[in-house]
């Protein structure tokens, strides 16, 4: 196993964080990872925010009923896309994954919180002062893990095939 696959295979969603800040240069490094994500036709239909202000984190958490843990994160990355671009959702999902993998490689835990099509998407956009031409695609909470859950994953042979369905990859 190399460092890339080890980073991917060791990643777990973290919803409990220690009250330890993430240094600004690491936040910038993660934002840079997001901007370098693959994008259809190199359109780059995105805008990325990093929220560290505790009061603002609390306000975002209050808007997202399924993610109260946002309030306890060291940072919450917000990924916005321009919905007038055909592949904004795919592009922003790739950028979200780059954020998550960048955080994992730096030793921080994270959790992808949905945004696109959620009733709070516009409220989060307004709260952060993002122009109306952008839509919230995802939020990514991050920080030093206080607890890491390790739920079971399906076996590879349950979710994959080689060439045609029913043939297993060896």
C-alpha cells in the first residue's frame, strides 16, 4: 500500500472534535487542494470558503439540523458551485473529496455534510455573503478527532466486478 491509497483507506467521517485550531497555512493548503480538483472542460465553477469563527460555525450548525457538530469543528469548509454550469455538481463533489483527502493527509478528521438541494443551502450562502450566482454544494467540517467511528464496510467482492457483472476482480 502506498501513501495515497493509505490516506484514502484510513479516512473515516469524524463528528467529534477536540478544541484544537488548525493552523491558517494548513487551511490554505487544503483550499489549494480544492482548487486543483478535476473539472469538466476546466470550467472550475466553484468558490470555496473556510469558516473558523466560532459564532459563525454555531450559526451554520443551527441552520443544518443534521449537523450540530459543525459548531464544534475547528473549521468548516463551504463548497459553492455555479448551477448554470452543466457539471457543477460533479466538479464540486471532486473538490469536496480533495478537501477531505487533503485534511486526512494532514492528520485532521472531517465529515462531508450535504448542501445541494437542502432547505438551508440559501441561508448558508446568505450568511456567508456569497453571491446569488452560486449554490451551496457541500460543507466539510474538520478538526483534531476526539473520536473516530469505524463502521463496517461491504467487502470488495460485494460491490465490484471485472469486465461484466458477475465476474469478480482478482
